[in-house]
């Protein structure tokens, strides 16, 4: 299996998910994996859970997915606006949807690619914004390549091979939207595909990644979708305005 599609942080944004799935079909993927946070923030948790269950070969559980299941510590750590969306999500889900959330794994492995929502260490919901934060994830990464979501920002971190007693070097590896990038042949990598349903890198287009394990390349793909339609639904459902406004700005 060479071409693996990585999607993450859909956050109940059905229009963005549909646009990304159409793009994965356009370019062709052998496997599709989801790095968690299928629900939270947005208006369509039930439809997004159904579509992810139909489309993905593996799904790991995010902090918003876990908060819906009643993990109080996780729920309490969320912003009150996010908690409001969790209550809304609970009101929209059937027992079958709750079973889909329960069936998500904390960690998974697909063709040697390790998957986690936030990080691979005991702090599963650590945010890997920096090389420093990524060090802890590399310590626990069981394979030579891993993928995480959670920050909503596409990124890659590279760890040098440690041939001596010194700590391996870790640094961000540059990626550019819609450009295929050849990955370094030595060392290990952690990829982040960005967010399908709530990008936060000031680009409102939905983000996903195409990882080719044979060619050893990755491409971050950005896909435009009908942001206005999602904003109207958020308003209609009485969810906090902020969740609608941020979609246009990509923050
Ligand atoms: Zn998220």
C-alpha cells in the first residue's frame, strides 16, 4: 500500500469533509486514515461520524471525541465555547454513533505508519507546535514515521538518526501547500496533515495530506469548500458565533 490519505480534526464540518473526500478520490489513495476529532465545534457530528466510518481504514480518538463520551477531565479542559458544542453533539448522536466513538483507538498503525491524535507519549493530547514538544512524541514513536493532528496546522518534524550518545536533533521540516515534497531518507518523521474542518493557519481551505510510502513523499493538499453554508448551519443551530467566524479567517 503506497498512497495513504491522512485526514484529521473534521469537527463536524460536513461540507469540508465531503470536499476533502472528493479530492482523495480525484488523486487516488490506497488507504485513508483519520487522526481524530471527528466531532466538536460544528453542526453535523452525526453525518461526519457516518462518513468517516464508511470511508476510513483506521480512526484514532481525539480529545473532543473523548469529551463527548463523558471523559470529565478532558471535557473540563476545553474552553466553555467548545464545551457548549460538546453538549450539542451529545444531543445529536444516536447510541450507534456513541459506539463509533467508543470503537476509536487511542493509537493505531497502518502499514508501518503510527497514528495518534496529539502525541505518542503518556500525554496523548500534547500539542506538537514546536520541535521541543515533538521530542517527547519521538521518544514514544514506535515506528520510523508517525502522524498526528490536534494543532490544526499542517507540519512535519524530522529527527536525525542518533549514531552516538548525543540526543538526536529534531527540527521542523518545511512543507508547502499543494506541492509534493520528498522526505529525508534518514532519521524519523512525524507528519501533521492540518485540519479538515477548522484550519488554523490563516488559510480557510480544508487541509489533508497524501503520504506516499513507496516514493517517500508527502503533499499537503488544500481544498476550498462552502464555508458560508457551514456558518449558516452553526447560526441556525444556536452554536457560538465564534465557531462560525473563525472558519472564514482560518484561525
Ligand atoms: Zn481538533
